[in-house]
C-alpha cells in the first residue's frame, strides 16, 4: 500500500498577488535566492522560523548575490518607492548599470524598474516569515502547502 499525503497547491502568481495585496510591497517569490527554477517549494503553515539571522541591510543593487533577503520588519518598514542608494563602487559592479556620469547614477537610482527589480531579487523576507504572518492575519489556513513555480 502506497502512502499519500494531501497538500494544498498554490500557484506562485497567486502567492505573489496575495503578498503584494496584503503588504503593499513588491514581491516575486520566483525571483528570490538567485531566481528559482520551475518546480515546487513545500512549506508548513505555521512553522517555526526566527529571522534573526537575516540581514538588517543589504547593498542596494540588483542581483548582488552575496547579500539577498532581509528581516521581515526591515522589509515592512521600507517605502517600496524609495530610490536606491548604492555606493559608487556597488553601482559600478552592478550588472544592470551602464552609466558613465553622475547624472546617469541619479537616473539609475530613481528608475522604478530598477527599484522593483531590487525588491524582487534582493530585498525580500523569508517565505516562512511571510507565511506565518499571513496565517496570523487569518488570510491562509494552517497546513502543508506547495508553491508551484512556473513561468
């Protein structure tokens, strides 16, 4: 006899929409942790997770692979429209920067597409912290879930 387990499946686009509508923040689960492959990510809601090991700050550039993810409260407390403020060195090392002048630097930092991509790829909380908070808010039931990633 084979054992089976019922799991609640969530499409990644539906998960992202719930998070964005709930918190008023830019969010893309697939883009996190260096961009996730197609497949599923399993989570239990609620589940233990302490985000003390997460970052308080990170370099404000897109896809800076050594620093991704922030504490839940850090994510909640930042204005999603706030311009980016990387150092000159960080900006010059960013794969998404092609500028050559101070004016280019300022335009890049204020560009909404760069701000959005920074939030999607670098400035996000751990998915378990988000899931636990959605549960506390009564927006998602307890249980085992799979977030199906496809694009």
